[in-house]
C-alpha cells in the first residue's frame, strides 16, 4: 500500500503543476524478476518517477514507453524478455532470467474511472479489496486498471459481457486471500485479468512513548504502516515527539480498546517500561482477537505477567511474542526497532524469517494462481 500511497501523492502534485502522467503496472511475470505483479510506478512527462517496476534496469526504457502512451493517449502493454537480444541492445537486461509484462496507462484527469481514481478509492477504509487490471498479450486491446472490488464493485469499467465472470473469480480471490491471473473471452479475443488481493496496511499500536519507541514508530511509518502511540504520560505521548504517527493517545490501559480498531492487520507492542501498565494492558489484549502481541523485555517478565493474570496457558505463551523481535544481535533502539518490525512482517506474511540463501522455494511468499 505504501507504493500506491506515494503514487497518489505524486499524481496530486503533478496535477497541481499541470504535468501529464502515466501509470506503469507489472501485470505478469514469467520466471524470476526483481518486482512481482502489482508493482507500480508513476511517470510524469518531465521524467519524474515514483514507485518502481524493477531494480532500476527497466526504468529508463519505461520512461520512453510511458511518454509514448501519454502522447498517443492509449494504453500499451510492453514485454521485456531477457532472452531477447533486442532488449539487451537497449540495455534492458533484467538479470533475473524472467519475462516481465508491463502495462502503461496514460492518466486522463477528466476520466472519473482513470487508474489513479481507482487506486485512490482503496484508501480510507481498513478492508480487504481486490483490484482487477485487464490486459492482452496477443492484441492491442488493453483495458487496464478496471475495477475496485470491496464486498461489491466500488468502481468498474469492465465490459458487461465479462463482468459477472470476473466478479465470480474476484470472490474466489477474496475468499482465499490470494492473487490470481485469469483469462476470459471477449469479442473472440483472449483477455487476461490480473486480480490483485490487497490488504490494508499493518496497524502498529505501540504502548509506550519513550525514546526507544521513536525509531520504531518512524521506521514503521517509512514502511507505510499506520502507527498509533499510546502512553499514560502526557509529557511523552505528544504529536511533536511522534510527528508521523496517525494517532498519539494519552490513555489509561482500561480505556485503550475503546479508542482503537483491531483487525486482522493489527500488531501491538508493549514497551512502556512500566510493569503495571503493561500488565493491565496485556490483560485486556488477551481478551481480543489481536493477531500479534509483543512485549519488550526478557521471557521471564512475560511469564511472570501471565502468572499474575492467571493466564499462563500454553496458548497464551505461544500467542504473545516475548521477548519481541528476531534474534539479530540488536542493541540500540534503532536495531531493536528493525528486529521488531522484521518479526511482525514475517508473522503477517507467514514467512519463515530464515536466511534467504537457505530457502529452497522462491523468495516471494505467494505464487500466482493461473487458469
């Protein structure tokens, strides 16, 4: 979501400056690639780039293709193939032994269903959604970013002839929480749909407004997470100390749950350095469906807290991450923040958090489901 948010901000700035723009989206990858389907980049007519569709090897040529799309005011699908000698001549060498299909869409401000309008509709609600982007590998018909679905179509420009069929597949994607590429027949042509499952950003709720919470909050913000800081001390929990936090609350533990929203993308980290505050807040959190709870400090502290709450069950001992974070030898507040964020990310993605060189499967967490 952070990339999408950055793209929307860049588009708004370009619009104020009366600059024309185009959106580049990776819609399909065959083999290995630095970025996967769903990677996006906004290109302005004067060459400013926001987002990324590769590790840098495609951006130069992508600028030229985007300018062509802007001038001609039509969507274009470009395929980059590392086995193609022409790509090598242009310096577009992926270095990943993959084929990358990228859709370029000029943004027409007057069109209420342009790609940026559809992406913008993603914001504001903490609900799962599916984006449908339609393209063709064999024809010039490139329908582009075509639908936002959240329980029902929110915005759509998908032709009625294939709309019901696509919605059926979107419901399956939403139910399984996985991204897919599906094929359809439209006017005797094959149309592919990149159906991208998108979850809201992680909501990180930090209980504790000490100095060690500041790098954690700032790094989480840089990741595009929504950050809430809570503390009982008014002098510590201030917007000035946590300028990029979505919320900064001064609250007693018993009042915390009434002021926040907990969903399947919510993570709590207890780091107030006040044993009684953490103890009471932990009591309330264990009664919720919060998917991640972490406590700063040694394991014996967590076990003592659970014992005092009479909640020292095997389930709770497994559920609460204490000590919070991955073992990376962290010492400073910044290093500890990296450790905590890495663990939270691995929990929410279901990743193993092992050395990548030891992975036997592909690096990326999911494999696209194709029909």
